[in-house]
């Protein structure tokens, strides 16, 4: 029982991080109908932003207030980076084929990876302890305060995203553009502003995920966004790409499956299991768990 609870908490903590990244994928796809494969590198830049902000503020001991400040500043930094990428790389290609945009997204991803190695160095960096990790014993399982912080932070960010999408004018505009871009444009909605705002929100969530990941796994490097980014993409597909609740649930499922695979089968299969899920969902239900089949008009 203790081991099950331990793996459950570990899985929910990891899955919450995947869910935050997956929400960025699904938001961009919902508006522009393409996969931003550079999103995993925004996650990586979030972790490094937290590292250098910690050094700039001279944090040498856990400080919850400064941790919140670093998280918020990181979200601002990554949102700016996301908008810059959209303006420079994706906006000029809006009328191009989806294959062209997809190749460009992969190119941006590789550019950020290797630019990161040039700027930060290829060797792993140790992320500072900005939050004190206190262990709690729950039915024999050891739960760290870092995991609790990750779960609460992710939940608050998801609630905030839902509020923005469902209860603000920009959220209504996002839903309108996602439903029918042409009709939304004819109704006077500024498409460019909506797209930019979508990248702001998606990139800020990825940046927050980078901080939360680094808190739990305090070794970061310029290639750290590759696998989490791919697994978050799988989570988005599993939940139904373009569906916000689906991305959240998909992230939690991937995190739980990965963690239980490590705990009960073998760590060797932790990455393979995610890609196996992708293959199965594409074969059995390509629209995902919460997705709806759409008829393409010609």
C-alpha cells in the first residue's frame, strides 16, 4: 500500500508538469492547427531562467517568497520568448502548407537546443534549492513538500487558465478563433492579438513547468526539454489535441503510467511506454479521449 501511494504521488506530480506543457501544445493547435515542436525548448528556457534569476537575486537558502517571484518572472520571460518565436518564425508562414510550418517548428526546436548549449554550456547545471524540501510520512509513503508545491501550483495555474478562457473577453475571442478563424475575423476579432496572447499563455505555462520540474529534479541542461516536450505532446494527443481538459487529463495519465512502469516493471521502459500509448491511441481513437471527430469541408 505504501509503495502504491508513493508511486501515485510521484505520478501525479510528474503528470502535472506534463499537463502544463501539454496545455501549450493544445492552445496553439486549437488556434493555428499546427504542433509547435519548439514548445519543449520553452520549458527548458524556463528552467534556465529560474537558475539565472536565482543567481541574480543571490538566493543561497530556501525562500518561498523569492521562489514565487522567480516563478512569476520566469513566466514573463518565457511568454516574451514565445511571442518573439511566433512573430519571427510562424507568422510569416501562416499561409504556407502545414508541412512547411511543421518543418520550421522542428528547426526552431533544434536552434534553441544548440543555442542553449552555446550559451549555457552542454554540461548539466545544478538548480538551486529555492524551496525547502520537507518529507512527510503518509501511510508509510514519503511525500516531499516539493511534490506538494508542484501539485498545488499546477492546479492553480490550470484553474487560472480555465478562468481566462471561460470568463474573459480574450478567452471568448480565443474560443471563437479556435472554432472558426475566418468567421471570427469577419466579426471584428483581431486575429494577430489572439494568436500572440495564445503564445503568451502557452509559453508562460511551459516556463512555470520548467521551474516546477527543476525543483523536483534539480539537474538541468539545454536538451532537457526534448523528452518532456514529446511526452507532453503525447499527453495532448491522448486527451484530444485542442481540448483543454483533455490535455490536463492526458498529462496526468502519462505521468502516472510512466511512474508505475518505473516502480512495478522496469525503468528501462519509462520512455517506451509513452510512445506505445501514442501508437495505441492513434490506432484505436485518433481524436483522443475527449476529442470529437471533425468533418473537413472542401
